[in-house]
């Protein structure tokens, strides 16, 4: 998706970065205009989306859900300490759900709250190198250090920069083994 951007000078870099991470390209020739609230008179366009900077990450996630592209996402927007941060998908070790929150765990022991639910991520958004290992966790297989077989068909996996292992439940173990070719 391509858009033209009209926003306050002090917000341009932040807004462009968020849009770019969401797969939205900023071009002066685009017909659709993203306009920061209060600057509508400068947009001069028939089609515009008015936004405020705090709700922009949620707006971008909503636009991605319209299925413009079949390609997996390359970035997620996470929240840490009341700040929204871009997260490169390749830097995520695993994603888990606890209570009503979903967390992305990064290589540098960072933890972000993310908006999409596990089933949404698993269904269409994540690249093929992410796999569900139990009902509350999805892992990035590129960051697995070792896999340890346990009793009754369970597996433990150790991830980079994480001391505690993650548990692959019996119901997910067969699919996991098939995917990695270790059956």
C-alpha cells in the first residue's frame, strides 16, 4: 500500500518509520493520504485517513488485516513501558500468551506486549520459520539451540539467550518433529 503523508514536522520521522515497518510506503504521488489530526486543511485530497500518533500502530495493524499482501509480516509493533517499539520478526525468539496479553520475547531478553492474538499470528502473519509448540507459545525455529526428548513424547527446547527451556506438548510434538525433519 502506498500513501502520501501530511503530519507535523516533529512527527515525520516517527510516523514514516511506523508506516514503513507496517509495509506502507510513503510516496508524494499516492492518491490516499494519511493526515495527522489538525492538519486536514493541508492535505488537499479526496481520500484521506486522519490519525493521531498514539493510535497509529493500531491503525497500521488494522490496515494489514485487510489482506493487501499474502507475504508474511517483517515487523510487529510492541509496547514496552508505555512506548510503542518496532520489532524485527527475525529478532523474536518466541511469542507467548499469558492471561489476555500476548508477548514477543526478543534476542536481547526484551519483552513486548503485542496486539495480534496467537491464532492470528499463526494463521497468516508469521513467516514459515515460526511454529506452535503448545497452546500458548509459538517459537522461531531459527533461534533453537537444542531439542531434548522427554518421557511420554514430550520435548524440551532451549532457545538462544534463555536459560529456561520451553515445553513442546505431546499434541504438538509430532507436527514439530515433522516440520524439522526429525521423525
